[in-house]
C-alpha cells in the first residue's frame, strides 16, 4: 500500500522561517523552507510505501536557522511534532482523511519547550491492497458525524494493528531512554483526536444545530467583513429553512451551483464540533473542489473551511475561508466570506422571511506588490459568481422587495411619550437640584427656629450681613446652587418648547417625497463629562430640513418620530444627518456626530431598516449609532419624471425623451441601481487611463456611470452628480486623437468606489476622470454641463445661468496645444493627389470657407450632417477650425462619425497650406490611428487664373495591431479616390457658377 500525504499549510507558528519533515518507518522527506511568514503554505505532496496499518506518520515542524552549525543543512530548533497512525486513515470513508488541522505538540526540551507552537493542515489517503483492508473491514475510531455512525472495528488484521499499537505505547518510555530524539514522539492532542475523544455523536444536521443553539446562544452576531457586501437580499423563507437549504450535507443547491459555474470534484466534508477561543464550541467542515478555467486563469483547486460562529435557531453566521494556492500569488492571500442569515420583516401575506447578507474580505498572509490587482480581480470574480448565486436562489425562493412590505407596519412606532411631569421628575432628580433644595429647606428651618440677632457692625434694620467667613462661603454655595437650578428649569422649558418640532408634519407638494422614521440612538457622545447630552437630530436633503424633538439627559434616546420632507423636484441622492446637543435657544449647539446616507448605493430593503454609524471624533470613539427607517416615494409616478425631463430640456438646451421600461431596467441592473433611478441620456466615448477603454457614458437623474466590456474584461463604475467639483474641457491633443476631452474632477474624499476608473489623483487628493472621442462632442458636453449645473448649483445660480445667452453653434475650445498637433515631417507623408486646376486660389479656397460651395460639394461626396466652425486666429500666421460629419452607407458600411481639426497658414507665393487631422469614430480599430492630410495650393505663374493643388497623406498609428498594413492600404486607397472625386466636383461647381454669372 501507499500512503499519500498532502502538507497544505500551518498557522500560529512562533517563527517566520520554517519547514516540515515527514517520516514513515525509516523513510524520510521534507518540504521546502518558507521564509517571512508565520503561516506558511506549502501545498506539497509526498508518497510513502507502508507494509502494516500499525505504522505511523510522524511530521516534525522545524525552525530554519541558517546560522546554526550544530544541525545539518542549516536546520534549527524543533517547533513540534504530529503523529498520525495509518489505521485511522484506513478507517475513514474511501480511506481518505479530509483536510484536518492538527495541533503541534511542543517539545519537552529546547527553545520552544512548553509553548503553543501552532497547527498544521494535512490530508491523508491510502491506496493499494497490500494488507487487503477495505473500508468496510477497517472501521476504526473516527469522527462521528451525521453521515457516518460509529461502527465497531472488526477483523483480525485490525485487531492485530490495535495490539501492536498498544505494545508501542507501553514500551514508549523504554524506547525513549535509548533514543533521546524519540522521547518527543508521544501521542499528540490534535483537532482530529480531540474530535475522537470529546465530540458528541451527531446523528443529523438538525441535531447539530440544536447543539449549537444550546452551547453559544449568547454569542453576538459578527459584523460584516470590511471588503464589501456581495449579497443583501430578503427571501420569503424561514431563517432555519434557508440555513438548511444552503449548508446541510449533500445540498442539492450546492450541486446545481457547481454545475452552473463549471465546478468539478465537489467534496463536502462532515460537520464536526471543535473548541475555539474562550471555550466556545463551533461547527466546522472542509469543502474541496476544482474551479473552472477562465480566460486568464486555468482551472485550479480550492479548499473551503466553513465554520458556524452563531446558530441560535433564528440567526446564523457562517465564516468561510477559501484557499486557492495554485492561482498566481495564491499563497499570499485567502478569501474570507461571511454568510449571515437574519429574520426578515413579515410580508403582507404573513409569511416569514429571511435576510441573507454575504460580505467578504481579502486576507493577505504576507505583503505583496500585487495587492491592488489581487483585490480588484477578487472583487470582480466574486461579484460575477454571486450574481449567479442570487439569480439561482431567487428561482428557489421569492425575493421580498420593499413593495411587498407593509410600510405602515414598518412605520408603526411606539409613540407613547412621557408626560411633562414624568420628564420633569426624571430630569430634576439629580444631585444639584436635590442638594439645592435641601440647603434652602435647611436655611428656612434655621431662620424659623433662630431668634433675631443683635445689630452688629455695619448692619441695619432689615439688612443683615454674614458674621464670619463660614457664613460667606455658605451663602455663596447657596446662591450658586440656586443659579444652577434656575438655568436647569430654563433649559427644560426651552427644550420642551421644541418637543416634536417637525414630528407629524405632513409633506407638501408633488414630486419625490422622503419619509424618515427616527427610532432611537445608541451610545451618543457628550461634551460635558459631568452631565448627559440633550440630543436632537436635523435631517437635510436637497435643501429641505426637518428637526426632531429634544431628548433630555440621555445617551440612548428613544425618539420614535416620523418626519416627512416636502416633495422635491430633483430626486434625492444624499440624506445628511447630524446630531446636536441642545444648550438653549440662543446658544450655538455642539455637534455630537454626523453621517451621509447615499440613497442610491443602498437598496430600498436596506433603507427600510438600518443602523447608521455617526462620524466625528466623539461619535467614533463612543461608537454612536442612529436607528432609521427611510422610504422614498414618487407620488405622481411617470408624470413626475416627464415634468422633470421637461424642466431639464430648458436648462440643457436639447430634447430629452423618456426611455423605455426595458432600457431603464437594463440600465439599473448594469449599475445595480434602485428602481426609481431612470436614464436620461447615454453617449459612446472612451475612458482615458493607462489603457484607452471604449465604452458608453450613462447619465441619469442622480448618477454619472461608465461601462466598458473589452474582450470580456468589464469596467463599470458610477458616481453622483454632487460628487463633481468641476468639469474642464481640454483641447484636442495627440493623446485624444484630435478630439476634445471632458475632465470630471470629484471632490476630495468622494467617489472612492469609482477610483479604479480615474486616470489620476491631483495634489489636493481629487480624482480626475478623462472622457474623449465622443461622436458629437457638442451634444455630449452641453448635456453633461447642463445636468451637472442644475444638480449642484443653488436656485439663484440656476436662474442666473438660464438668463445667460446660449453658446453659438459649434464647439469653442481653446487650442493652444494643437499648434503642434498637425506638424508632420515631409518624409513621413506621401503624395496622393496632384492636379493643375483652371481655378484661381481665391475660388478654390472657398472649399475651406464654410459657405454654400463647401456644404454642397461635401453633400454630393457622401457627407451627412456636415457642420463647421468659423476660422479662429491662433497667431497672426495660423488659423484653425473644426469640422464634423457622417459618411453615408455608400461611402462606408459603418456610417461612421468623422471629426476633423484644420489649420491653415499662408505660403510666401500667395498660396495656402492646410493641415487636417481626421479621426474616424465607431469603426473597428478606429482608436488605433488618425489620418493627416496636407493641402498645398499655389499659383501657377505661367498660367494666370490657374493654380496647382498637391495633397499629402499620412496615417499616424497610436497603437500596434496585426491589421496595420491592411488598414493602411485600405484607408489610403479609399481617400485617394475620394479626394479626386471631391476636387472634380469642386472644379465643375465653380466653373458652372462662373458660366452662370457670365450669362
């Protein structure tokens, strides 16, 4: 028989340079040395020939010490050993021990004596028929699970093995005296052996859940992992049923998911109990499988360690640690997933629901320069995988949307407020008030029982002065106490005057209405260490505010108030929340914390019941939170959206049409936006980063989004209009292929989720996004600038912009950088057209004049929507303009959009040179190159009234492609024939015009 040993990894080692030695009988082997990590990942396989099942595998983990001269091959101190009998492997199903953590037993002597030396993860498998022991006749002690009930060992071979094992144990001390190195080879307490001795037998998954409930009922639900939320859905199914559906042994759902994602070799280990920190028992199992190959990564093996950290019958938390050592840099990180199953709200039909939250993080075991790439790749892969997960799960259970929830039930708060007398009793029952009252009573009693004293010193009748320093101090204390009580009473009266300031005030108007249920606050901070805060909350959204009542002297206020903001014309995107400490009507209130709630990044289900952590030094140190329920409604439906678009048309200066429901639904799904978000416009453009990405820019009422799919590599991000601090227009440059660029500059600290799409970050920490190659830059820039201004500027500024005259047709862009754009060396250009025309230079230059002749000629040559700008003076000898048009289908099957930048300068002999940079849009490889033309028009001195026209052409390649030669030939041939056709039409039109004038 052969014993196959897979040494996977170790954790909790006290050193950072280690390796493992393996021995079966006299055969030895060892792993490679891993440095700079206390959690080495070896992933190495070894094979040993075994003759009897009573043989043992001994694994020693050692500290590698290069400076040691007392050990061979630079080996160092022994950290610990593990001993695994072969018969325990034979007793397992299929004679395979699933990946199991074994605790290392510390040595009895040496540097690491009596220390916790960590654990090692190994898996073992026995193959062959050397002892003719099958799994049926070699059932030994094993971990009792729900699938494998405990069996009694049978067979003479196994009895012989057990006898040999006892013989070794009894003779252990005698052997250790002979060989000092074997004195440490004692039986080791491992996780596996702990299960043999301590784990109660589990006959079913339900029994395991009951055991978990009885053992860790008081364990708190863990927080979401910091990497982000992958799934947050509410399903119409009881929590315990959803837990069983996902994690029960041999789950059919997991099999279907594996088949859907192309996963093979799925093996689910048995659930076993283990003891963790603080004597907390948890349930764990190992799952192994092979992930399907992708375009970038080949198929790879993965190991999941799944552990229940909470299971009380209603709330479940399962932490999953995923190892993929075979992927690039796979030994440097692990993916951790946290599944949380919580009771959800009751549906309108009265059915139970469960909220499933899945969060993740990338846990790096060692530092690596590829950290950013690993995090980005993991995020994208997890997102795609769990999109399939949610789609598959929604086929099994109905998803509970906000529309299925009873809003009145969600807003049904405990509105029983304490009476004024009850509040007064609670507010004034403090040391200051009680001590002041006692002193007043004591003084009055003293006055009643004491006879009037004689007039002394400067006293007069009715004017009694203190007779000692003690009386002066007593009077001062009494006055200060009464003053303090007076201010407390005044503060109480002012606070009660603001009770329920906006509570119950109904929203007015039509549009988007926001309803907020302020439930409670927890751990609110306070500024005065001797007292308690008097908190109240101010909500602000789209310039509209609502204020809660003041709660006196409490860190954990219970508001239970409903606040409705007046209907808004603009759909709200951010709700600002700030908590203040009330100090009086004429005193500036101190802030106890603030928060911004992004209404777009949270689903309607999340907004319906959420805890909001407050920001600020005091709030963060106190871990202050507010419990809110938020509902956003459009009280007029589609009519509100149509009215909104009509108003935007006046501000943007173009017609805005309502998109179809299918188009809006696709847009919402693409960016994972809420259902109330609607698309306004979208443009084809390129995102400039290190690599140019062709995609589409989507503009909605509250967001700006970009999506690109380049050979399966998707880039998707969005940010809010309010995040944009400024928008700049850059002139055409070599990098922008002769077209202007729009640069969106975000405010510092905003839009961080979209930072992977930013080209750079300026010195002020602001992200900068570059967009270029618009089909119609004029249309795109006007729409973007108009929507941004109307979302971010004040009403007075919007009115001022509306009164400003509209820009003239054509895009005015400063062109300081384009002076050098069209400079092309002569040796890189080839002559494609040359002719002597019976036309004067003045007549021929009308083709570049922007008049009737130019438009007529270009329309006849197959140009649609031909537009030009007027010539602008760059310097005394250089003028510039821009041209845009579209080829008809006879000229190009793609019907592409064309943008040109033309510069003209005079020649010494009264001629002209026109340089033209031409860019083709929306064609294959159109962003790889642009075309340059040079027109040289000169007089012919020997022939009056005639001129010579030479045209040179060059293709400037920005990126290499295997089709470069083919594209060059095709473009050159096409434009050579096209230029000849254009100038033939020019000659005919001018001569025909001259003949008509001569008549």
